[in-house]
C-alpha cells in the first residue's frame, strides 16, 4: 500500500505520458450525458463528472464483440474452420471509474471466470485493464451503494483509489497493476502513509453520511424462492414496464448476451451483443414455445435474478451495487429500491 | 483453459433420414483434428453445440454413446434457421462441434440399480446414448433390470427403429415400444400413449429403481402421475430439460431458470430439483 | 396549466365506483424528481395514487391495448389522437375505452432542465408556469415556457380530439405559420452536413428499443428488428444496423405519428429520434394533406390508395 499526491496541474501531462503504454478510457461529457469512452489523443477525462449514464462494463465487455471468424471460401485451405477473432488486449486504464462500477466488475467476473470455463475475451480484457477509481465525495440522490455492500470509497476491484482534494488528488495504490500505472504516468510524489489513510477514512465517513438512499436486503435470503416467485405483487410492478432493455444495458452487473453469426460475401464472423432478459424473444424456443412469453414473467425474472437467485446461488449479497442508473434511466420509473423493499417485507398469506 | 467458444472442426460422414416425414435426420460426424475426439470425451446425457460458421449454433443431445468410438452422432429436428441449413448440407461438408456440455445422467448413482427409461418422440437421442452405454458388455453387469418405454406418433416416426427391434429381441433388456396409432397389421408391439404403457408395464418403484424420462412437455406432464402411482418419489425420477441456449457454458444467461443454468447445472435434473424451481421451461 | 388532478380523480373514482370500467389508466407519482409512472388502478381506494402534471410525458395510449374489459384512460391531445389511430387500426374498440380528456399546455424537457444544473436534480415543484428546481448545490426558478419539450412547443393539438368527458376547460390552440421549422433546418443542410447530422444523432444509441416500446404505434407482435427468418437488421452496434433500425421504424410510423414525444422521453440517452419522424410527418401533410389521429373514419395515407395520390416522383 502506498499513497501518492498528484497535483491537478500535473494530471493531464501524467496521463498523457501513460499513453505510451496504455490505451485510456474515462468519463466524457457530450450532449446526451456523460459516458465512459475511449480517450483519443489530447482528450482528458472529465474528472468532475457525477454519474455516467452508462457504466464502465463496456471496456471489458463491449456491446458488440467479434468472437470467431471463418472463411466460407471453399478454395481456401482452412475454410469453415473457425478462428479466434483478432482483438487487441493491449494494456488499458480506466480513469475516474466509480467504486460501484469496479465492485460490479468483480461480480461480473464470477460469471465469466468459473472453475469450469474461462471466457477468454472478457478475462483477457480484465487482465489487461487497470482500474483507477475516483471516490465519490458527493453521492448523487440515487446512490444506494452502502446498503448493498459497496460505498462511495469502497476499494473492492480497484487498482488505485483517488480522492479529489480540490487542487490535488490523493491516490491510494492498491495493487501491483495500480503501481505500474502510477509509474507509467510518472506520479511519484509519495505522501505519508498514516496521515493519508486517516484522511481517506474521514473522507469515506463523510461521503457515506451523504448517501441519501438505501434499501433493506436483510430478509431476502430467508424468503422461500418459490413463494416470492408466486407472490401477487408482480402484476402491479410489471404494469408500466415497456420491456425495453434500458435497465439491463445501463446496469454494471448485467451480463446477458446473444451470439449471432453474420456473413459478408465469403467471410463469416460470430459475434456477441448485449442482450436483455426483458426482450420477448429472450427465451423463445425455435419451436415457438416461450416460457417467459408474458411481460410480467420477464419483469419478475429480472428482479428475482438480481435480488434472489444470485443471492441464493453464490451467497455473496445481491447482484446490485447500488449505482442507481436503472432508477434514473427507466422510462416508466420502475424503481428497484421499491421492488427490493416489497420483496424483503413480503409475507405469504396462507 | 481453451477457448470454450471455439468448436472442434468436424466433417459430416453420413446423413440418414431418421423419420418417415423427413423432419429429422441423423448426422454422423468425424473430428478433423487428431486428439479432438479424446478431448470431446463425453457421458450419456450430455449435449453439444453444433456450429455452422456463418449460420449459427444449436444445442443438441448427443445420440451416440461413449462406447462408440471414431465418430459422434446427433439426430436433429428441422425447425429454424440453423437446423434448416444443416438439413440441406451434404456428406463431406465441414462444420464444428462445441462440447461436451451440460451434466449427464447420474451413472454413479445408477450403479447396481434398476433403470426404467421413458422416452417420447424425438427426445430419445440421449436415451439411445444411455441404452447403448448400459448394454455394452463392459457395463451391463453394473446395472440390474433395464426397462424401456418409448413411443412415437406412428412406426415411421420412431427413431433408431432397427436398433429398437434388435434390443427387443435381447433378454437383458425389456423393451416396450409403442405408437399412438397405426394401420400396419404387422405391428407387433404396443399401441397407446406413453403414460398408459408406463402405467401398465413399468416396474413398481422400490428404493433400488430409478426412472429416466425425456420427452415433449406434454408427455412428461401426463407420465409423471403414472410414475407417482407406481410409487416413484421425486428424487427417483430423473429428467432432461430443454431451454433456449446460446453459449452452452453458463455465461450468456439465457437458459437461467431460478438458481439453475440449464446448460451447466443441467440439463439433467431430478424431479425433486425441478419442483423447487420456477416453472419457466 | 390547470393540472385538474382533483377533477381527474373524481371522474375516475366515480367510474370505478359505478363499475362502469374495470380499471383506470393514468399516471402515478414517481419515486424520483421529474418522473411519473403509468399505473392502472382498479378500485376507488387507490384514487389518490393518480397524478397529473408537466412531467407526464409518456403516451398512455401505449398501455391501452389488450386490456380485459372496459378501461378508462387519461388522454392529452396527442394521446387522444393515438387512441383514434388505435381504433382505426383495430387495436381497440371504441366502446372498450372511456376517454377522460385533459387539455394540455405542454410537458417539460427533463434533459433541458438537467443541463441547467451541474449536479443531479433532487427536487422539482411546479405552480402554474413557475418551476422551482433544486439540486444539491443550487435552486433555480424557471419558467415552464422556457423548458418545454420541443414537440410541445410546436404543438397544434393541445385539446383532446376524442373524449367521453373533459377534466378541464379547453385551451387555446396554437396556430403556427410554419409547423416544421426543425425539419426545414435540416433540409437546408447540404448532403455532407445532413449525413453528419444523422450520424451524430445515433452515435449514442444502445439499441435498448425504449423509443419503439414507448410508442403506441409500435405494436407489431414481432418487430422487424426481431425477425430471424429472414433477418432484416443486425442486432449489434454496427452503424448501418443502428441507422437502419431508426430509419425503418420512422417509415413504419409515417403518416401515423402524432409527435407525442414519448420516444424522446423514454430514451435513456436523450436522443432526439423525432428528427427521423418529423420529416415524414411534414411529407404526410404536404403530399396528402394528412395529420394523424384526427378522423375516426379515415385510414392513414400509406394504408389506402387513391388515383389522386401524388406521383410526380415517377419520372
């Protein structure tokens, strides 16, 4: 563990230096809101941003990603034999990522890196990525990260955690990857360990006090899965849902994807796209049978998966880091905090 | 670990029309690369993703048995984009197979037990794999009595007809072949729906007997009560679920039902496990 | 604007009490500032849940179809035009729906308001034309007229065109010399600039389909983007596929769109997808003299053929 002081006047120059060996990503504001984007040369991340509409998951898990390619040209020797697509996994750094997005990456890792299978695309990207986090001193109104195992200064999943102290950043280096990145930027002004840690503790407590939103999840584990599934409140929850994919796409812990093949003349490629359990086609069999063909079944699936199935399966808390993006972006204002409360307090009537 | 999305290249070695209405075909594949067949070592009950570059992938139960070497066989029903394309392919064409995927029938639990196999329609593929496995001289002594009830709409819709009739002649397996109806006067076997044939011919349950059941949802729905009547408890009834799948390795989330991922925690479940899962299959 | 919520609640309560309708579809108070949520209430006891204000930007006609029994619905001017379209297109029967018409003088643009603050909005209150909006660091008083949604600024059908009862007095309709200044602006651009405009427009689209699903016109059991045999459009982030979705959807809505703005309201990225549909609305007016949803007896122009249809495009 090591602490570094970074004068804000040196920030842009430092990260520019790191471009020699790192591809940079960070928050960028545009007319449609703030997003985590690749930073072209000269583009500095907007470190004053509050929330980004989309999470950082697209750095490791792009919305469209080619997996395999094959030639369909029968005169070529290895025609119809698939090869891994040439994607680059050069080192990259995500600057200014929020702690809840980094924690979310750890949750998503449980899906892509299991004892039976390793998704090479996601995992190679993960290994090549350094996460430089920025603590949230002023949590937004939809941030409920502290009640779901995360928080505005949570260190889980980060390689560096930075605190914004007006004219400078105080950076806490958490991992060897973080250390390597600091070196690549030339940030080496060491700060006193004890004082710095004390300062971080104060900042964390202050920030957590400013969290205005919360949920209760304490009784979810003990609820019987099928009782929650058959509960009568789902019809009311689901009425306004328009089954778009907004909640799933802005959510940093949602990982479902679709795999498709496309051809262009004699070249074929197999790629994956983000997909959403809210789509009516998600579970439709080729025969036409659709186990979740009715809207309420899909709405129920999303909340049950996030707040109950994942909890029961892995016993690592719910599949939510409290970023509040779905609450803000849902076109019909379906609020996961309310649904969580309803589920947590549900008692089956006999 | 290898890339789990990468299929093993295979060549179509043989295509047989499996049913009289030509809606099903049995494909025999041979691995192109030395060593791939060993890597693909599978158990009866598993499935694989048949992969056609430029078209897509489909999850299909493995019809050949682990004791059959040199090839793998799948029986495929033509119903959508990929299956239609596959049905139009020729011997010699190259494509891919990903797998083996999913869990398998609990062979270790079934040792020294009586096994009752119940199948309907074209869900008989992994059951064929299981029967060939059990009947193999190296394995037969591991199991006690084997009873099979298999039904289809008509004689021409039964899969693996020749093999079925061969097994019927054996004395180390009790075959109860049935059809819903037929106007063939020479039909030697049962006529009637699977649930009734099960009720009339399947052995009563005891703690040494397990039932493996695989078929269309409607057959399962009506066969379950027959088994319950014969005394089978939910943890003695083993089923294989189907669901919409894409990755087959438990990552894309599509086949998720309750806590289970059908492609990874299944597709084989006991009825007991299924009863604790939402009915979204 | 007289939010007339007391009248709406009284009318709704009465209908439910007398058993004249099974459910009333309206808006409920949101859990976050500037949001409301479509709701269906089935009993008089739930009447207090209904609200109506300048953030009720979605189109309730989208929720009116496939309901069991008779329903009542809160309908602004644009919503009522979509109900007319639903009836003409056989998505609902006239006697299945009891329309509580609400004359409207506009909804606010949430993105425009958010852009005036440097942090998240925490409170939104309205009193007539005055809006008091706060974030953690500041409070501003705004005039509603200054932050109206674009489609509301150019609206010429504020009063419901079809209704069973009105919840308030009719309001004065705007008369616009040029109802399509936004389309004219784009049409005046040269080819390259036009291309760039549309490329820019869709660069942040995440294919969530919130626009399509919030739109009352998009009710196809299988949308063209979901067809697999054959597949018409790719589902990924390929630019051509993204643009194809938007262009093609706009054409499917041509001559039927009422410019209710639900698509823009729903979009999490704040993309002005109306740039696609507005041009087609202008064409419908200029080529066919047609505005959607005003006449229960006529089908939209692309549904019907007449020998008088303009055909000077045939060279």
